[in-house]
């Protein structure tokens, strides 16, 4: 599950009727629709960042392949740094930071905890590739739609890191012949010289 799934469920291009206030139990009176979307994004991004760190720690402990272990450690290091950079902004906007992973990420953690060896490595890398593709889309959407210049700058910077992770996960998936959904469901072809 991606870190900002809920953002995808709210249509950022939806036209609001200015003569009729939105009746939404999550909005604060006087808060704009976009400000509410920014808060939802920050909440989900923080949840996702927490999951990346926990899943990365699990990969460091359980992965059998040195490259997968190294990727897991990079997720721990980079997402800890991103979480620390985004936390003050989230708090300043009144977003409560999560203390645990989302249910979907917890389910994936539990699944990975039951695996070992090559089975763990393949499941972890497939999940990371899928997750980072979704996260990158959501971060880019948030950056395009927010009216908050500080948030836009932070999200743009984070999107660069997420893009780097996506490329790394895709490369590992390719090297290990892992079938990727949305890519024909076939493992990547390896070339021989």
C-alpha cells in the first residue's frame, strides 16, 4: 500500500461550489479544500515513511542477498531523514504523526516476517518497487496541487529521493527476474554479453 493512498481517493481537480460550503467531518471551518488535502497527504506520507523504515529494518535482518540488505539499510537511512525533515511541517499544520504503520503496511510486514531467503528478497523488492512507483505519483501530484510553497519545496525534494529509490528497486527487481505488476506481469529480461 502506498504512503498516500487516501490522497488518490480524493479528486484534487474536483471543483468546489463556492456558494455552498463542503460538508466534511474532517475539515475545520474556514479551512480550504486544498489545505485539507495537504494534511491528508502529510498524514499518509508520514505513515508510509514509518513503514519504509520498519520494512527496511526487517530487510536488513532477514534478507539473504547483500544487495537487498543494502537497499533495506538505505530505506532506513533515507526515510528516517525524510521523516525527520517532514515532521516539523506536519506538526505545524496540526497533523498528528503516526506511531505505527497502516494496516496494509502492517499486513505486508507480517507477511515478510514469515518469509526467509530468496522468497523474502523477492517479496520485499517487489513490494518496494510497487510502493515507490505509487509514492512517486502521489508526491508529484501533491507538489502540483498544493498552494503552500514550503510544502511544495519539501515534497519536490522528497520526490527526488523516492525516484532514486524507485530506480534502485526496479533495477533489483530486473536483476532478480521479479515479475512486476503493470509491466506485463513478466519478469524483466536479462541480457547476456
